[in-house]
């Protein structure tokens, strides 16, 4: 058996299924978050599509889902193969370091030496064979002790994604395309994004992380020792009758911090992070402009229409209409429009302003209009 195949045998997929996708309001809500919707027209929710991508790599008995207590029934309905011991329920959101770190701590306790890969429940990926190849390389690189991410070759100067600045090629058996990571950079301005694209040194940050669980926990502990202590306390009690009491006591006190900040950025600064360039199409479906682009297949003059039984009449119009009502929607001479019609809320904006929808959600929350969130 080769070293890389032995590493693959120790691989466990982790799907963090959290967040409400506030830039997709009013379609995505607290009780029906983004990952439970079919946003591609494939007939599959984003969560189900994520599972189907990962099952050929780890097997369906080696996929763990971390989600909120309120979403357990919906997740299990979508994923009937999901083993009960692989359901990790959050009592409240504590961000990605806690979610992924708890999965790592539980799995390392059950199976020392396990390699985990974290893949968001709500992204769209086309090219399953290329995706699997990138993950297999990432697993081989992770087995050496590196923290590994998968970056996406940019196809345009996108300003809605973070970027990864790549460094030197790494000589790792089983991971011929592995490169070092110089740094992570936040979402850029349009001019900076064009410079990143033309340089050829930058990849989109897709938020995929692959590592030996012990190494991931070590790095969390280096940056956030109190967070690690809480995660280890939870993992110790997880497979015992004490789980409920310990979760209620420990989980709400864990620091909320994204794994990019607790692990990826500090490890990259020390030269301990590798990236596998992914040769597949990827989108985090972060706003309605992303959904419109997915459905338009690159044709900006198209109008995408989503929603079972949507009633839309359009003349010389482009953009996207999402309708969850039977109301007739007529568009005349409007370009790049976004219309989202639900029984209790209507959103009208443009693709250029789609990222600002989150500000509307924040304003609604502050005004006490939580009934529509």
C-alpha cells in the first residue's frame, strides 16, 4: 500500500453546516439557511451536493456534519446516510474555529492520527474528478504535518473572495502541485483584484482546510489556548452520558473566531501552510449576483428565474428573479436586476449592490424585525 493511499484511508470529511447566508436574505433565513436550498437548479440542496462530492473520498460512514440544533431534522432528512455518531450539534453559533476544532477533537480522540478535511456545506463546485484529485493531494501534504488549503485558480478579478498569495513549489510525494502559502489577503478593491489576477501569484481562498487533527488542534492551541482547552473538555465528554451538561456549560463560553484567523494566517506567517491549486469551477454563492452568474453560464444578458411555479414576464431584462409566491412579476427594460419575492418580504436591488444585502439584515435585526429573519 502506498503512503498516499494509507493517508486516504485515515481521512474523515467534516461539513460545517452553519450560518444563515445573510447576503441571500430573504431567501435564506435562520430556519431555512442557505445550505438547505437548491440554488443551482440541479434538484439538490447545496448540502446534499456537498455530501455527494465527499462520499467517494471518505465513504459515507466517515463524514461528520457540524450544525445547529435547530437544523438537525432538516439535515438528517437531506442526508439519510449520516451516522448518528457523526452528527455534532451546536447549541449556538461560535464560528468556524470552534466548529471545526470540535470535530477535530472528537475524531482525534476516537481515532488518533486521523486526517480531517473541512468543506463548507453551501458552496458550488463543478468538476468532481478535479476536486477529488485536489483533495487527494491535500491529504498527502497534510500527512507530513502541514496545514493545507485548496485554492482556486481565479478566472476574473473578483472582489467578493479573499485571496491566497502562493510561494515556492513544495516537494511532497503524492502532492506534485503543492505550493507554500506566503499570506492570506482580505477581499480586495477592484484595482487590487486586477493586479492579483495578472500577477499569476494569487488563488481564491475557498475556505477548505485539510490537516491531521492533532496538528490542527496544536495550532488552535498555539493561538487560542483557552479555546483549545474548551474543545478538549467537550471531546472528552462527547461520547459519554455527560455530553449534554458539558456542552451547555462549555460551548457558550468558547471564543468566536474564524479559523482563517486562529490557524490559517498565523501558520502561513510561519511557513507551515501549503496550498493545492484546484483546477475546478468553484463559487461560494455569497450573494444573488453569484447565483445569477451560475445560471447565466457567463451570458450577462440572460435573466435567471428560480422558484417552483414562478410567474415572471420579462422584456429586455437581465439579472435574477427568485419567487416563492404565485405573484406575477413583470420586468421591462431593467439590466442586472435582483428580485426576491417571498410571502413576507420582497427584495429589489441590482447585481452590483448584491453584497449590501447583509446591511439590510443587520438593520432589520437592530430595528427588532426578527420575524422576517
